[in-house]
């Protein structure tokens, strides 16, 4: 951009009512009152910072710019306009405008944006909708949306994501499933997921995971498996697994009395 086209700093002729101020409906009222300033807070500028400053100072004007031809002016206006005016922008042609709407729109109106083509819009929807209303996003093509769902869905609906093709989604599910339901992920192809399962599993499931081929799944299972299943791990090929099993068995065989633990002696 050339210096002549730069609108980021005030120019003398703009300060005196010419240039951008010529013909502006705000020049007669807001400019003399100091509520706008060319080059700093100006609705007619092609600078997001100047437009934002203008509308922040003059929020009652925001509704008049929701249909403006310039996408950035519409997006900033949607940030300051009354909530009952921005619903009409749910299907705006520009995704930035729709993101602002998805962030501000009352939750009860968000369902209509669950199929928006823009991922960021759908992320806002997934993060804001009540957990019981997230079903329309269950098969979203973007894994980040499904990860958000896995973190927010009611426990009773998490099983629907157990077979998700994306590892990060299944990891989120493994962290939230009730322990009695973790068997559904006990044979997951991803070691990290099986380790999460092992660390949270009920004793009976943890005992089966002591046989896992990956040592760090076995290590996680040591802490949740029943004590009687641990002696074979004293011969485990991995030193960390052997040591973890030995420490847990020692604690069980020689429990620290409450008085000793309290005194530290």
C-alpha cells in the first residue's frame, strides 16, 4: 500500500472536514462532539481499528451498518449492535461476520448455524450449545468439532464417538467415559488411548491390560489393577513396570500407619 493510500494515521485535510468527512452524515454532529476523528475513529475508513473505535464510541450507530457493503464494517457492527438485530446475519456471505454472530447470538438461536460451512463458526456453536443439543454436530467432518463434542456431551452419548476415526476424539472420550464403560476402548489401536483407559479402568479391566504389548499401558495399569494380579510384573522386561509393581506391592505388604505418616518418622 502506498503512503497516499494509508488511512492508519490522521491527515490534515481530514481534520478540517474534507476528504472522508465530506458528505458524511456524522460530520455535523459526532465530529464536533469529539465522538469521531478522521484517521483515528472513523466509520468510513477502510481500517478495522478505526471502524472499531468509532462504533465502540457510538454503539447506537452500529445497527445502521449491519448491511454495509464492506464485510469488515458489517463484522464490527455485529459486535456492537443490539442482539435482536444481528440474527439476520446468520447467513452472511462472509465467514468473519458469521463468526461474530455465532459468538454473540443467544444460545437458543444457535442451532441454525450448526451446518455453517466455516469451521470456526461451528466451533463457536459446539462450544456454546447446551450439551443436550449437540447431536446435529455428531458427524461433523472436522475433527476439532467432534473433539469439542467429546468434551461436552452427556456421558450417555459418548459411546457414539468410541469408533471415531480421529485419535484425538477417542482420547477425549477415554478421559470422560465412566470407568465401567472403558472396556469399549480397551483394544483401541492407539497406545496412548489404551494407557488412558488403563489409568482409569476398574480393577478387572486393568488386570487384562497388564498383558498389553506396550509397556507404558502396563505401567498405567499397575496403579489400578488388583494387587493379586501384579506379581508377574516383577519379571516384566521393562524396568519401570517392574519397579512400579514392586513399589505398589511393598505398599500393600507394608502399609504405612497413619501415626507414622503424620509424624514423618
